[in-house]
C-alpha cells in the first residue's frame, strides 16, 4: 500500500508529559515533610535517612559498593571530575555530541573539553578517540552515552586500558542499560546518573554518583558537602578512607535531600518494569518505521540492552530545506521531532559549535551525522497505539517531503 493514500491522522498527545509520581512516593514525601527532617544528616537516633536508604538501594540495583545521591546529574559529573583530581586547564575527552551539562561540567571544574567525533551509529568514534588520546595527552574520558547509545564497550575498555586513560560514564540516558549484561555505569572509575524529570526516574532535579573505588568516593562525599558527618553514609566507604580527604577536600554543597530521595525510592523499585514499558513503545515505533522512505532508524548492536526512552533516525538526505519541510509537516500533525542539524540551538538541544566557552573544534564527521539526525522523546504516557500512530505519521510525512 502506498503510504501517501492513507487518510490524514493527527497525534494529540504531549511529548513532554511524564507519568505522575506514584502514590506511595507522594505518601513517603508527605511523611518526610511531617517530620521536618529534610536535610540528609538531620536524623534521630537509629534512623537511616531516606537519602541513605536510596543510596543503598541504588548501589545494590547497580551492583556497586558505593553510591552518593547528588543535587543533579551535572553535580554528579563535577564531583566525579574533582574527586578524580582534574586540574585547572587539563584536557578532558568527551563526545562532540551530548547535552550541554557534559561540556559544562568539564568547564565548570576549570578543565578543557576535548571533543571526540561520533559515528553514524551515534556513538563515540574510537579511531578519533585513539588519535585524540595521543595528541591531547588527556588522562580521562568523560563518555556520554548520549540518547542511550552504548559504543562497543569491549573495544572502548581495551583502548583505555592500553593507553592508561581513566573512564567516567555519563549515564543520564543509560540508567537501566547494559553491554553484554554488564550495567552501564560500572565500566570505569565512576558512573553519573540524573534524576531530572525527563530521565528514567523523576525527582525534578537529582543525580547519583557511583563507584567501586573507596578513596575516590571518600573525596566525592567530602566534596559534596558532608562536613564532618562523612561516616554517616550507609553506601559510603569506611572511616579510614577519609583520613586524607576530610580536611583537604573543599565543600561544594551538592547534596540530595530526603524529600527527593523519598520520591525516588518507589520509582527505583519500578525502574526495571518501566524499562520494559519503554522498550515496548520504542519497538512499536521502530517497527512502524521499518522500510520507510527517506529515513532509517539507527540500528543497535546485539550486545546492548537499551532503554528506549527516545528514538533516533537519520534522514537519507542532508538537504536542510527538505528536512525542515519534514519537521514542519510532522509538527502540523502533532509529532514533535528534534533536529540536531539546526544551526541555532533550541530547547534542550545544542551542538558543539554553540558551546562557546569551549575552544572551537573541527568535527566534520559529527557535523555530517547531526545534519541528518532526528530525535524523538518517548514518554511513558504514550500508549502502544499512540506509538503506532506516531510511526504512521512520521512515515507519511517522510514520504511527502524526504524523497
Ligand atoms: C540530563 C543530562 C545530564 C544531567 O543533567 P542534570 O539536569 O544536571 O541532571 C547529563 N548528560 C546528559 C546527556 C543529559 O541528557
């Protein structure tokens, strides 16, 4: 059947509407407010704060010994960079395609982002990474698993091992994802996660820093603003690891509070179930776009367990007029798509050339991919039928505009 002969269908749902906070989370939050003990260290005898309990539960869920709940994902990355010991002016490698908090975290600690190309599979380009490790002398890669895409983690770890480069993972889009069964966030020195509204758990703002390294974690806890209460972390390292850190680490207040922790604990308990719900939606859209004219979804490696909270596709053409016509058509029919090829940054999306606090860098391969890259958010408030409808609309708009 010719797609163009189908009757015009319009989608009326919202691409930014998240699910409500679960009732038990609301009740837990109200309970915290009734006590007045919102600060994580404000506990009574024998009480383990909501923040402490959340950290223990998150560490257990991820399969690591240490977790620190933070004010945001960006705060988790800054804490990680400082606890690693990044120095002012030091080069830090990261992907040329990510969200602004990632280069922002590097610049925020006074370091210098060195941007690495991405491939048309939307992951970091390992050849360019190898070249830039050699040329920049960087000691550290802050990889961003942007839009939930994992690079071949075996090849990445082999390269980092060979060159002695440390790894911090930005898992804002891979909370719940894995490579050959190994959870994203456990490959390097540290994992950084976000609990901001549009991520996989929602406390408005919030984040997690995880690690298996006790001395690193001791510095991060001190740095997060633990005062001399650092040994009151149920998911933190033993007292002895703080001997060096306790008086030598600046307090950069970046803590989570008990109210947010209370909201997050029931959500964490449902995360694995929600991953399945996201993937059912993702798979319905991907299936609906199979064989579409003018565009193709980005294939995923078999080793990757993904969380389909967003979907990406590449238009065959790089003709900006055609792509704009496509986006406008889809918007008219209620489907909001984000295009990374737009010269002006909009909403949450920006490109490396609009991060002017970073030295301008030449990334022709990344630019060529972004020119054709279209992204769509998949909130859990979409039904499976919504997803099928959206896929039909995208197909038809592509058929009309992207030939
Ligand atoms: C959201 C996000 C973060 C962290 O964001 P916060 O708002 O600081 O929690 C980091 N990296 C990426 C790719 C993100 O999308």
